[in-house]
């Protein structure tokens, strides 16, 4: 970039200031921004411009009203303010002095021994960036379709194996697409890129949610909301809010869950092209929220709405790709789970059992998750033998997927078994559990 536009380096006395070092280490950006203002003369408006933030957002951070946790934002702060990567727990930034040019004192001059060639050595991220510039081509509709296909593949593999191993690839693609948004492109391509970035952010949030890393999940869900709002995709905004509602039920924040899903339904109703399948899914999420709150009548009413919307579905409906998972099997199992959350085990059991018989074998996480729900409803009815048999069958798919959410349901069932721990069927279940899962998870308890 021209020298006039190159970010000013922070004074060495600031970068070596113990307070600045500590603020960066814990990523306390309120302190970082205040120190940059006081000791480097870089005011909030300039911080905002350098870090590609809004002035109001910077002001909220300084006032302690907002925290910055999204890795993309942290990297922009490092690059915009010229804070060396190691101070913020990041890799060496591309603008830092290359390691090969750092002068170090030699203690002994000797000929280095030849090192064996390592075929797995990869170029650094700065090299990747240079190559990307050299080979960049214009995007077209086919390029967008390729991105969407990769997202569908991520979701499929997430069902089969969990998202832990996928997350680095998903985040890498998200950063790539966000980078593409900074360039001028035809409106149709730019619109499509925003939608793809929003879906990648939601998928990243989902992988963190499934890993029970709720703060990170919320940060990425919020990023997905902002991206979807840029193109006024109200159905997708509703989808992200529905994810946040589900997270609320897991965090034992049912009031938050209900608020999120109510806002999601408002967004969906305000969109001209919202399909019955989307409305059905949202009604079921509302049922979950009411059930967690113990609102029996409201739960039954929301379940009824979900089924009424589902009956209106037609093959010709322009369903978004992200809602096609919500088929009849999903409707049935979610209905059973909503009844189970209310304590209506006798109603829940046959519904969940029926859905499990229909569920695809490749959906390892879903099968494990729903099997543990079935086992819990059976145990609630005093059917100890059936419950232990169902839970034992769930262990194989549970061992095949990396999901803290599934592990949480397993621990809940194991805790429910406490009064029956010495029964032969319970002992057999625990023996199989230790054989399959404990070598991986290490403990039955968080």
C-alpha cells in the first residue's frame, strides 16, 4: 500500500509497557484501545477505521459494554494497530519482520548438518495470500454454487462425525469469503457471497454449540445475523435466531430461548417468501422453549402449529437449502422430545422410537442423540431393561461422533441410572460404556 495509507507503527514504549502486554495477553480490548489513545494518540474514530469497525462499536468496547471475541476481528485489530501477533496469541502477522531477516547473535559458527527433506512442510499464510492474488479470477454463478456445495458437504460430514475436525476448514473458508466481500463485484455475485458467508458463520457457530463452547457459538451466530441483515435475508435471520433459541435451552436459559424464537417467527412472517417448512421448524423450536419453561398448554399449542404448517408443505415450495433437513422424521422426533421435556414420557416414547426406525444410518449424531432421549423416556416409565438396551445401542453411534452435546445426554442418562446402578442390566450397560467411550472421553462426568 502507499506509505501515506500504511498504518502507523505503535511506539516501542507502548508495545513494551507491562500494562499493554497484560491487556493484549488477556485480550482486554477496552484497555488496549484506551492505551492506544492515551499513549499513541490514535483516537477511537481512527481505531475504528484501521480495524474495520464502526465508531459506535469501538466506543462500546471502551465503555465495557461489548467484548470482542471473534477471531476475524482480533486479527483485524492486530493488523490495523500493528500489534505483533504473539502479543494477542496469534501467529506471526504477514507485515511483521520475516523470521529469516531477524538478526540474532551467533554463539558458535559452524557448518549446519544437512537436514532431511520433510514433504509435509507447507508455505506460510503470507505465501498463500500472495499466490491467491496472483491467481485470482472473477467469480461467477458457478463459483457460488461450488461454495454452496462445499457447505452442504460440511453439514453432511458434521452429521456423521461432528464438527470438531471440520471447524478449521470451515473457518478458513469463512475468512476467504469475507475477504472476497471487500472487492467490488456485480450485485448478484456480492449478494450471493453475503449469503454464503452468513451460512459459513452459522455453521461455525453450530460446531462450537455442539462442542458446548457457548460464548464462541454466540459470537459466530451474531456474525451470521449481521451478514444476513446486509442482504435483508429475513428467513436466514430467523434460522440463526432459531439456533440461538436452541442454545438457550441447553444453557438452561428458557426465557432467552423463547425470546429468540419469537423474534425468529417475527422475521419469518415479515419475509414475503417464507415457506411452511420454515414456519413448522420455528414452531417446533417454540415448543422446545415452552417445554423447558414447563408451559404445558403453550407447548401443546406450538406442537399443533408445527404440524399444521407441515401439512401445508408442497414439493414446489422454494425451501431454502438449510431447512430441508426438517422432514417428517425430524418433525416426529422433535414432537417426541418436546413431550419428553414436559415429562410426558408415555406420549414421547412411541414417537421417538418411530423416528429412530426411519432415521438414516449415516446420521450418527442424530441417532445417538435421539436414542438417549428414547432411553430416558423409557427409564421415566420404569422400563429399566428397555432403557438400558436402547442406551447400549446408542453407544456405537455416540463413539463414532465427536460431540460434547451427545456426551452430555449420555451423562444425563447415566446419572438417571444411579438408583439402579447395581442391577444386572445397568452393570452390563456400564461395562459396554467403559469399553467403547471411556478410552476416548476419560470420564463419565464433566
